[in-house]
C-alpha cells in the first residue's frame, strides 16, 4: 500500500455538508476510512490539495487543523500531515458473504407486521416544484431564525447544559411542561397538572401510545371517514376492530356510533382532511354518550392555532368533566414538522402508563430540543410567529378562494375558523390520483384524496390543497393549471 493517500481519493460531494469546509472535511475522513489508511500515511500537501480541488489553500489548512483537533490527523515535523493513530471509528474488515449460502426468509419473520396500506406521500424534492400545494410544510420566510438561534444558545449555555445533558429517566423538561400547563392548554379551556401531561415525539407518538394502551381486539374503535390515515393504520396495527363513520358538514355524528363502541378517535376542531368542525351540541352529545356507554375519546386538536377567520371552537377536552378525553396537541404543525414536539393530556394514571411505555421506546424526547422549544414559547417568539402565520394564511386563503371560484373545481370542505388547506372535489369522473400524476409534469403538486378513505370512491374526485408553503404569486396560476388538466381528463 502507498504511504500517501492519493489526491484523487479526496473529492467533494454537495450532500455531505452545507459549507465548503464541511464538505472537504467529510471528503478527507471518507478517504481515510475507505482506504483503511494506517497511522502515519501522509495526506496531500495543503497546496497540492487546494490546487487539485480548486480551493484556497487557507480552506484546506483550516480543515486540516480541525481534523487534527478531532483526532483524525496529526502533524509531524518535516513530515507534513498524516493519519493519526487515534482515528475515531477504526475500520473493521468486512466479512465477505459466503457463496451459495441459504437466504434468510424475512417474509416469514415479518409476516405479522405488514406495511401500512394508507400512507400520505410526497416527492422528497417537493420544494423544487413551482406550485407545491402540499399541506403541513413550512414557509421558511415566515420563521424567525434569529429568535430560534438565540433560544438554542440559551439552552446550550453553561447554566442549562449540565441538567439537560443528563439522562432524565423518562421525565420531561419542567420548563416546557410548565408553559404547556400555564399557557398553551388554558387557551383551549383545558386545565391540567404537570403529572397529567406527557411530551411526545410529535402527535404521531402520542397517538401510538394512546392506542397501544387503550385498543384491544375486543374493544370496538370508531374513527372518521374520510379521516387521517394514521388513525386507521395505528388501529390496524393494534388489531382493533374499527368502524369508519362518514363525516358530514359537522364532522362525526355521535348519533351514528354503533352499539359496543369503546374508543372514538376524532378531530372535532378540524376534520382531516375536510376541515369540518363539530358543533357544540354534538360535542356535548359525544361526551354524554361516552359517559352513558362507557367509552373513551382520543381528541387530535391539530391546527387550532391557525384560527384567523373566527375563534376556534372549544376543545372537547375543555368540556370533559369525567376524564374520558385523551387530548393530543403538537407544536410541529405551527412551528415546523421536523421539530417533532407534541404532547398528550390525560388523567395521571394513563399518563404514568404512557410514560413507562414511552421509556421503553425512546426514554424521552431530546432534552435540549424540549428546552429550546420552551424558551421559544416562554420568551414570546411563538406568539409573534403565530401572528405572522395567521396573517399570511388568511391572505393565501383569500387568493385560493378567488382562484378556485373561476374554475369548475368545488371547495368540498374548509375549516370555518381558518386552517391551511382545502378539500377539493373535481368534476365527475375524474380520478385525483391520475390527475396528480399528470400535474407533476407541470410542476404542480396536489394530494390525492384516496389515502384519506378506508373505502375510497372509484374514481376518487377529491384531493387536498395546502397553502402553507406556496408563494402568493403562484396560487392563481397553479390553480389554473389544475383546472385545465382536470378539464382535459
């Protein structure tokens, strides 16, 4: 083996890091590991590597110094830069697969764990589309990056670091819990003690925990049709018998609940995907039936912050006097989806069980991420963000309504209080899945409606249009393209 790592082994890849220095550092580390370089092997000189890659010599020198501090490289007098004897992650020889060996039958091992049937999907490069009518994605121009950076600096500071770096053994950040109890929940008319709140990895994690603890093969569950696909898939995974009740303009109708119902999963403030809001009299009726027939309710109160046309209706949990409602909320929709900070509110015995179950899965959401979120909330940045978001969404909704009024597309559902999406019905005979495929060639993304139904109509004319991440100027031309393609079908 050569005593020097060849310069051609070091090449830059854009996906490795956002900065030039980061990409170069990744390239050098990759070359060290892939060549299984021995300690003492020399690297190209800073001048030679800079010339080969078209970089400044200063950039190469800074990266070499950084990798020396990390233990990948070392310097020796008159010998230049070389691979250190303390390289992290020492390479292991990879055992070559045996030829002719039996192939493991993974299908038999995984037979009882089928992949979900109903999954909302979007292209990973959705940001590259000119007209992304995608729900739940953020507009980075509306987010106060400096405020978030300041909150992160506080959380990573000396005062907080020791406590947050420790394993909390299932406990949550007290600052975040305090804000949820004293500020977030009272805005929905909910009063809870700290032992009645659990921080989760987004609303999905809260939903999984609730169904894992409450669903059984002998307990009939009821949820909405159309509705959020993950409700159906989580119940299916739990092997729970499930009835899907058709929603109307008032959401789920409690009068239609079948006999023997033990668990109801519902989105009373904004049905997913129609936006239908359950009126107050239905909420009272649902709670009365829960008491009379001894069933529990899981309330997903997503998007309540996006109420810019009217105040949000009272949370079902705020009307619950018997502790039958398990409330799920999230900061991921209002801040950014990648945050993955949600919460569950329920009587203390259920929260204690949920905390124990969560500890088996992931112990607790990252401490520092909880604290950063807590600071962002407590210092008023969150409220300022919501004000900006509501103003933008109100304007975009008006543009959506005006553009759709000039087309044969019908608004089949939209949240009365605001929201960030609309449920659209195309003219008769059009299948939204095929329409969505044709629109991609025009740079337009829509969400076909089939995935929201357990038993979808055939063809399914419904689709969802989100407007949280599309620019104002692109709404009207984007809607026009959708309408034109729909008429061509």
